[in-house]
């Protein structure tokens, strides 16, 4: 079960606020969905939600978060990434090493849950640029890319039998006499073994 990571854990290495009583959080202003889907869940919700820009007149516009249409997440919210089938950040399906740029990422700003956006954790469509020229801002001026490593799992190999005769390959029958020469139970030319972990 993919329970994701706490926002407080995600931002702890990069979040600094001179206000000692601030509440560390983040504003998601961009997402990389080339290799899967990012989702979030806050304590007030019992299910996971995909990141979007905004929901206007029953339409998702824009489709993904932007600095002007961010999703705000307090420290107790969680974020997870659901990769597409057979994706990992080490090697592609041909066995070649992936570049670092293939790591899925979220683009975030720090958010201290104050100002006009106080208490809006879990809400999308929030403008993080409304007064960028001010030092009295609940959002950080800097942005940061949060990446994730997706670990490869050991996929089960697949054994395929090809029907080359009059009867289906899975109904193949033969006879074997004890103490005599071996008998092939499958014609080697009709057998294919495939393993995604060993593409070559």
C-alpha cells in the first residue's frame, strides 16, 4: 500500500522561516506527469486526490497546478506518486540507465499557513503570486523541485508455448519409459521465456 510521505518530511530539509511559530507547509505550483500520477490527501479527506489547477464551471482549468493556481498543503497532509507500469528511475525497459531528468518531480513553494490563505490546506486554485514584491508573504520567493526515486521490483517471468502442431500446445502429450533416454515434453522452438527485468 502506497501511503506516501508527510509534507512536513518533504519540506524539512529546505524550509526556513524567521517566524519561529510558523507552520511548515508547501504550495504545489507544478507537477511532472510523464511517468505517473501525483496525488495528495489531507486529514479532512478520506481519499486521495490528483493535483489540478482549478475547478471552474464544472471544468478543470488549468489541468495542472501553476503558480497562480496552486494546491496548498499543510505539514500533516500526505503526497504520493503512482508510477506507470514497469517504470523505475534506474533503468528503462531496454535496460539502459535513465538520466536524472527522468525522476518525477513536483515544483513547490514554501507556505506558512498565514495571511489571506491561512486555513486553506487541501485547497487548489490558490494564487501564490498575488504580492511577490512583498517580504510580508506567506509564500517563499524561491521555488524547489521535489523528486522521487522509484525502485524496480522483480517482475515474474512469463513462459509462452506456441502451437505449431495440430493440437493446442498446452494439450501436448508424450510417453516416457523409465531408465530410457530422456524425452522432451516441449519443443524448444515453441517456447518463449520473457522477463522484463532482463530485456536483453
